[in-house]
C-alpha cells in the first residue's frame, strides 16, 4: 500500500505484519498499543453478566487472546478471521472453539450467539459504506433476539479536534513512530507505523474509517440494532466520548 495514495479498499490494512502472528502480537499487543486484552476481557465479562451472555462469536479474532480469556471465565467462544495464519494461533488459545475462515462482509451465519464482539478497531478497517452495512447486518443475523454486539471504532471527535500528524512513543525494546493524514471528506485516517525493535525496523500501513457517536447510532439502526451505551472503554463505566476509540454496546431486539 502506498501511504501517500491510499484508496478505499474496504479492508484497508497491510497484511505483511498481520500474517506473521508472532510479530503482530509483539508489536500490537505487547507494544503499548492500548490493546490490554486481559483487562478488556474482564470488563466484557462484567457487561456480559448484565446481559445474560453465554456464548460469543469473536469477529476479527486475530490470535484469539480475547477469546482465550473469555473461555477461561466460562464462556463458549467461536472465532472468525480472514487470516488462516491468525486462526492457527487462535486455535491454540481456544482449542475448543470453532474457527471460521471468512471475511465478515461475506459471512453467512450457520448458528446464532447471545453476543458478538469485534475489538481492536476491526470495524474501522472497513472503509466502504456498502461493506460496512453488510458487515453490520451479517453480525445482526449472527445474534439471537435480545443478544448484544460489542465493538470499537476510531473516534472522530478527538481525532479532528486535536489532530497530530506525527505520534512518537516508546515501546518495549524500541520505539514506534506513526505518520498520519486525514481525508475529512471520506472520514478516513491513513496511518503508517514505523517500529524499531531490537535494532530491526518494521513498517505497517493502515487506513481507518472514523465515526462520530451519532454516525454509529445511525449505522446500528440501519442494521437493526438499538444502541445501549457508547463510551471511552469497553467497560462502559462512563458515557464520555473523549478517547481515541468509541466502544459501542448494541442490542438486537
């Protein structure tokens, strides 16, 4: 992907690092990205207890770390991802869960669940409105009446209010530099991450779609959901929307 000329592929992400699960996990799960999957799983469990959740589909499961934690808490979790290599790792973290090699845009549910989760900005990687609506409707079809959908997207509010073209951070064993640009007309954030870890350099390109809370409510209603909560964190302890991600809890009535 050419960073300066990124276009509207509906799942806009470099697959070089994503298809190397060990490298991906070292950079994004252990590298200061904010993806604290153990804490997020604990928060999800608290939300699930309030919503009578028993079984879960993890959409865009990646290496299955959220799924593995939820299984240890007593939930049954199946896992869907478009990367076969990621699913191989996910099976090790959740050997009893069913794995589904598929893109959520093309998914046709074979069974339904009391909850679907999709975290680490999976839904923001879809940048084409038609595919976004299809994905949300496929997820709606995967949930039993009364079930819930928990996901996160890039939050437009702080992104546009306090935009930083370059972000620099230290990560275990090295540094991480993000170069970013915004396409306001198409609600897209293009980001190139450069990681220097233990003397080696890795580059990863991403294009995210960003949303305001009102846009998310509209997309959810179009797909047949009712939004229950929007907040800064997957625990939904406050209704503040000032963080870099919006976390959404929606119900299928």
